[in-house]
C-alpha cells in the first residue's frame, strides 16, 4: 500500500450503504455521475438512513444494519476505487442495472478503529481534517504517511549499480565469446552449449 494520505479523496454515502461498503459487503456503489479518479476513497456515512439498505442487508442476513442507531455516521474507513463504468447487468451484487447511471467498483475495504466525526459533502472532495488524515494514515500503516520507494526496486537498483562498478574495474575475459548486445555473453557462441 503506497498511498499518500493527502491525495486521497472522500465520498459521502447514505447509511447503511456506507456501513456495508466499509464492512466489505457492498463493493459496487451506484452513482449518477462518473469520475476519472482512481485510488483510495474515504467513505463518509451521512446522517440520512435509507431503510431500503436495511432491508437489503436483512435479506442477506447481514446483522447490525437494521436501524440508524446501530449504523455509525461520520468517516468510517476507506476503500479503493478500481473502476467506473456505465451501469448494466454486469455487477450483480448491489449494482443497479438502470441505464444512465455508473457503477463504481470498489475493493480493499479498511475500517477506521473508530469513526471520525465530520460533515460530508457532495461529489468527491479532499481529506483536510487533521483527525481524518491521522485515522487514514493509521489504518493504512506507516508507509501511507509519505510516498516510499519500494525496497525490492531499491535493492535491485543497488545490485545493478554494484555490478556496473565491478565490471568497470575488471577487464572482460578474452576467451569468452561476447554477443553484440552490450557485452553480454551469448550462449549460442560458447562451444558445446545450445547447439
């Protein structure tokens, strides 16, 4: 997870739909608009409680979503927005097939240890509240606090640099055939190999 918390966007969703998203049950959000944004989204649960969501949760035997008093509001956690595409019959779980809408395909739900109080807004918006940024960074781990270099890539780069330094200090063996591609050995030119 290599995300900078300052670049993450927020999305307000009615309860219990927001609660179902962060709990990992609802991985498609239906919207009337599209976005080019891809990446982590903080999910805000609004004050409005949608009884239809409670009925869907009850029909799927998901407990704890049946009333407003059991569904927390505020900033609940985050998910990754992987894709946005026009609605259709593609997303069977929670995807509204009505033409003219969009399916926002979500993954990797992570709940905050405790909901962060705050007001939601329309559309996507930035995460500016210090308490929200702290909760987001804490839920994603220390690597989310600032962009990091992948340690595997860094180790490979160091090995390449060391190899180049060693080659520069030693002269190539005169009896080993080399191919035309920048001094690499050619297995096809070594006698007894790859005939």
